[in-house]
């Protein structure tokens, strides 16, 4: 409590300039936060967003009311000061469930202006750019919006449609679902394989740099198992009590968790369908088209349905969410990624339904164009948050097994 009282006195010292003489009733959130400390920060190279996270975490460390909400707050209590690596780690550990914002007595319009979800969100996207590979492409995170995603998809669809037209026409006699009569298998494998491998390498190098900077320590089997369990179940979208996130109001909802699950597992089932089809083609010499009740088609159909419902729900939640519950500047990037996932599923299911008709070539160009757009934006879009967050969960699982020399969480 002594530390909290010191923070309060510091805020009062700055109160006149921060509020401009306004009463508590008419104060409103503003861009520049109240500065509670005059002392020099631990790291002189912190950006403004990182410095805001450090400020907020020092207040939370004195209060600790939200300690049981998610992994961020137990991790926070192991630190008295917050350097760049600590801030990046905590920002990616945050799942933006919104529980701490609704519970916080210092949230806006209080002059402390404590908004953990928003501060963490701003730093998260910054870490993706800072650790991006190649470094020159890190700025794409700021420009990877809904319009860019849809324009890229449209351009690629047009290119593939022209290629299909030159190869025999977009409208043709039914080909019994034989996609390779329009685009040869080896051509598609080379095109998509190169882009996918680049995306995975770029993300892998980025998260490796992040992992090295947060100094996590050695990963044990139990730590790996716990991190995988928490990531696959999206444990911290339960709000720390299992009732879910606070969305636009104080009511708890598991909608974000369920739509995330539908999106993730739908994507993984579609990926599994591609892997099984690849094994069929190269290992067993079974070539497409495959019957509806074959493993690749069933996996892709079930995954496609999940990937249709999940992104639609996430887009709905994204539109209705309160501006204080995140960084509104990132919404174009979020919606671009969601839109591409939704369109991949929609065009894929339509392609399956129409593969024995004369419009198969057109549907194939539509589907492949959207898939290629996703692959091209994968290393520099919202997909990165799952990779970095999984790494942060692993660090938390490692760290919690190490001695806590501060013991602040049990004072």
C-alpha cells in the first residue's frame, strides 16, 4: 500500500496539468497518459507505447487486484521494473480479454488512465514489426489492412482467371472435378510451396529473435506441455474465472473463445486435408479429384465450415467492441486477416459444390487467388499473434517453475 500511496501522491503532483481543471465527471480519455514518475526509466530506448506499459505495470504492481485474472499479472509480480524485453513479453502474454479494464478502479476517466488491454495491444503490434524478417518489411504490419488484403486477393484472382482463360477458358465442359486440367499440379505446388515456406521461415526467424530477447531459460517437458495446453484451449480467453471475456459491457461471454476455437481448428483441419492429399499424391500415387467421403474432402469440408463460422463471429465481435478494449488502429489489420480466412472457406466450399460444373475454372481461380493473398500477407499480418503468444505462454510456463525472488504475489 505504501507504493500505491506514493503513486497517488505523484499523480496529484501532476493532476493540474493532466486534467486541465476538469472535474471527475467530465474527464475523458486522452492520448497522452499521466506521467507518474519523474525518475529515469530502466531502459532509455523504450518507445512511447513501451513506456506506457511500464507505467501501467508499476501501478498494477502496487494494486494487484487483478492478480488472478490471467497470466500477465502473476508474471508482472516477478518484476519491480520493466525493461524492453519484459514489456514485449508481457504484451504478447496478454490475450486482451478485457477483464482487467472493467475491474480496474484506475481505468479511464480516472486520472491514472490505466488501460492494460489497450497499452498491451499497441506494444504487441510493435513487437511484430521490430522482430520481422527481413527487417525492411516490418512496416508492413502497419499497412496490412482490410483494403490491402482484399486488393491483393482481387489482383491475384484476376491473374489466375486470365491464366485459366488462356489455358482453355473460365467456362468449359464439366471436367469431373479435375482441377489439374486447368492448372497443372506441379505448377501449383511450386507457386504455393515457395510462398508458404518463405512465410514460415520469416515467422520462425522473427519469433526466434523475440525468444532470445526475453531470456526465457530452459524449457522442460512439463513447461512445454502446459504451454501447449493453455494455447490450444485458449485458457486465458476465459477471463481467469472461466466465464469468458468482457466485450462491449460488463457481461461475461465465451463468444470470443468459441469463435477463436472454430477459426483455429477449422484452419488446422483444412491444413490437414492438404497434407493428406499431398501424401495421397506422392506416397500412394492417388491423384485428385477425390470422392466426397475421402479423408481430404471430409477434413476440408468440416474445417471449411468451422473456418466460415469462426471468422464471421470474430468480425462481428471486432465491429461491436468498445474502443477502449484494444487499439483501434489495428482493426484494419485484424479485419483483413479475418476477411481472407472467411473468403478462403467460402470459395473453397463453393468450389467443392461446383467442381463438376462448367464454372469450376472460375471458382478455382477465386479460391486460389484468396489463398495466395493469405500466404503473401501471412508473415506480416495478424497470424503472427498466435506464434508470438505461444512463445510468451511457454516463457510463462518456464518462469513460474523458477524461484520468485521478489515474492510480491504472496505479500
